[in-house]
C-alpha cells in the first residue's frame, strides 16, 4: 500500500473525527470552518503525497497533522486570493484623489481602532488584577500575577521561584473565580465609563 493510499484510507475511516477536529481548531482561531477548503485540502494532500512518493509520518497523528497544516495553509491562500480579487487597479486622474482620500480615512480609522484595542487590552489586564487583589489573599494574587504576566512561567518554575505550597490549586482557584464572576462585557462597560468621553 502506498503512502498516499494510507493517507486517504485514514481520512475515509476517520472523516467525521478529522472534520470535527478542524471545526474545533478553526473555532479556537476565530476562523469559520469551510468544508470546501477541507475537501480541497484532502485532494491536495493526496496529490502531493502521490507526487512526492512518501509521507514522513504515516501514523494517525501524522495524517491528522498533515491535513490540519494543509487546511490552514489553504485558508491563508484563499484569504490572499480574496484580497487580490478586491483590489482596484483602474486608477485614473479623476479617481486618484478619491482613492487617496478613502485610503487616508480608512488608515486613520484603523489607527484609531488599534489604539482603542491596545488601551482596552491594557485596561482589561489591570482591571482583572485589581479584582484579584480585592477578592483574594495577597499570596494568591502574587502567584496569579507571576503565572499570567511572566512569559513561559510554568507551575514548576513558579514553585521554584516562590517556594509556595499548592501553587497550582491557588492559581486555578483564582482563574475559576474570574470565569464565574467576570465577563468581557462587564470589562467593556467599565472601560467605556472611564474612557468613553475621550475615545
């Protein structure tokens, strides 16, 4: 059995499982799932393996990884193609001024949106830290800050750094409380109450 046959047999036997995995992964990345691109990815993978003559990892994990990578590469290509299709290359002396004005206004609006989004992210972080400080003992707040603010801070590193006990339980308790008691709409409302007049 060729590697291409191994791959296509895996897809045939696990079609729904692979499709569900792509749906979940797409959802996590805030990308709508596209079944046409999924089918196109299967065909591309099969053709590539046939042309190349081999598949490095023929295990179920390897087949899933291959179709996953192919699917998201195809999503990116599809977006680029859509962007290029929307471009207007028909510039004339009459419309060049309007095109520039439209571009300038869009760029200005995009810059403003970026500033507001950056402000909101910073505000949300400070607001969450404030709530944690108000509702938990100092040790919980300290452990939570270290875990969430220091890049690549694992629980093992956190235990070594602080010599605290039950580190994971304390941080998880804070996270659970935040999930149950704080939502994005609440943070947005606080943000607009404070900064609404200047935005």
